[in-house]
C-alpha cells in the first residue's frame, strides 16, 4: 500500500542511525520526536543546547513540570541518570568544537551538495537562526528530517538552495516522507523508498538527478 | 559589601535611553521575567536588546522601546502578530535587526566579559552572517572576524543570591545567565531567594559575586502551573 511517512515514522527511521555511545542533538520542531524512538538500555546521550547532557522523555501537562528543566525546544523534560548541566558558552563549545556525533535538523531546502537552508524565508528581514548554524557547522554528522515537497507539491530537495543558507555542504543524510538519501561527492543517492513509491516517482518530485543505490530497498518500519 | 537591592525599580533606575541591554534566559527558562517587566514599566527607549529569542524581547518591542535587536531569533514562532510587527518595523527602518547564531552571540558576550577584543570563527561562512565581516583563512579554514559585544546592562536570573553577589542557579536555568554576568557595565540579577553569605556552598556557586552588581529578590514566574500552561507565563509560583 502506498503511503507517505508520517513525521513519527521519519523520526523512527532516523533513530535507527543512533548508536550506543553517541552524543546527539535534536533540533527545533520535527527532530525533537526522534527522542521518542531511542532504544532503551543504550547510552545515547542527548545534548540540549540550552545546557543539558542526558535529558530524556518529554513531559505532559499532567506531569510535575519544572520551568527550569526544559530542552532547547522549550519542552519540559525528565533527566536520564548521569545527566549534567552547564552554561551556554560551554554548550556551544561542545557543538562548535566537534564533540557532538549527530544532529538532526529540519529544513526548508537541501541542495544536492548538502547545502542547508532552514532559518529564513526569502525576502524577509526577520528570521530564526538559533543554534542551527553552529549545529550544522560543528556536529560530525548532519541528518535532515523534512517533508519531501512544499504544500504545492514542489521539490524541497533542489540543485541550488534559493532560500537563505544556514550552512554549505554539511548535510550527510536526508529523511523525508518519501525516502532516505545520502549526500555523496558523486551526487545525491536514493537509498530507501517509502512503501509503494517507485524511484521514478520520487525522482519526479526531486529537482537534482538522483543516483540509485545498488542496494535500494523499501523503508522497513 | 551589600549588593542586595530591595526595590526592583531602584535596581533599574539608571537604565538610560539608548542603552545596550543583555537579557538572560533561553526560551522562557531562566528568563529574568520580573526585571524585564520592570524595564517595560521603567520605559527607557531606543534600547539595543541583546537576546537569545523572542521571550526576551517581545514585551519591550511591543511597548515601542527597542531601536535595535540583536537576537538568535528575530521572529516569534508562535505569535504571527509579533513577527509581523518586527518585520514591519524593520522594513520601515524603525528597527535595526541582526539575527545572529546563538553560539557566536554567546562568545561575543563572553569575550567582552573576559577581555578578549575579537576572535575568528568559521561559523556563518557562506551565509548572510558573512556580510560586512573580515574573512581570513586560518589553518585551511575560512573564518569570520567577530568582535566582542559591549553592553551597558545585563539582566540575569538566578535561584539564590547573597549580599556578595554570589548566585546559585537551578537545573538548566543557568544557561546564558552564567555567561552574561559581568559582560556589561552593570549586572543586575533577580533571584528567588536572598540568603546569608555562606549559605550557598562554595562548590555550588554558579556565578561568582565578582560579576554581579545588584541582586534583587523577586517571585518566580512560571509557564506551567497545576496542569495547565499559563498564557504569557506571568503567574507567580507560590
């Protein structure tokens, strides 16, 4: 049956890239849901840019919420055993200094060379860079979680980003509601497809010419 | 030595028109909400507000007190009318806007605090952040020159404070308050409790008193109370 992935399933697929011993930062918006799919019993340590290592599940309004214990997306969270707090300069030192293994970021656009655009709409004066530029520059691996197309069904994976750039050449993998991609020096590689979607159909909704992985398979969920 | 000030109005009385004001906190957590509200009331105009996000500048902008905004977020993701106001004021040249990466902003503030005039950093190369900045290749990496950010006032939030200005922070509410303390000519801290000197264990002091000029006790204002979200999070937690 043909079905675009939900945001939860995109995050579930991304969570599969996390390994025991990794330090991971989840960006604002959709990426925060990746924390819901982290396998238990492993030390996958979440970094919150506002100054926490080893925060855990998000709380609901029924829980005992503490305003002083939130993640960078302003969500109240629990701590995992072995957590620590630190100031923001230190936090960004962790990011910029290359100490974080994976960051998962949202995007307006990603180019075939891995350029990321996710902080401002064209023509605007205002915008929200937040920690996104540091995360994009500093983390060892950038994974983007995004919708494959715009509301008018135009590609968001493009040859060149037309939206204001967050960082150039940083994205390693893209996970959309249609597919899983790798950015390589040879080009953008289609690795996995959402159930029922053919490579041709995915290509028709993607601007740059895709390379098809010899191990192309359907996303297992 | 007694840095404790009884009256929040007194604590902010000398904030002048055109001042550069750093405001602590991150997304509402660890924000000096009371100091910010008092600044709105105090009414100083033409301010340059240096902030992380919209939770530090919205009230001041809407009250017409901001001439220049230096912030990681110059939009409000949850209130379109605020975003629209900022955009319009900027298009009409009534508001100067600089959207900056959080980490760069933090280092610029820290540099002013610790006597570093300027530094080179690769973040922002290839983006609008590059505009107007000197670029240099250092060890094979393109880097931008960033200058220390000098400020007149820093408004910060702590948990406990004593007469020497020592501040203890709680959980993740330290965040930018720790960096900002001492990064301006005058640092003013709002705390939930003022305590006797020595009550905060020396190992538990997050902000050494040397960086703090004034300490004022104010109630903690919270966003979530008794199972619901408080609109505008201006409710004191008893």
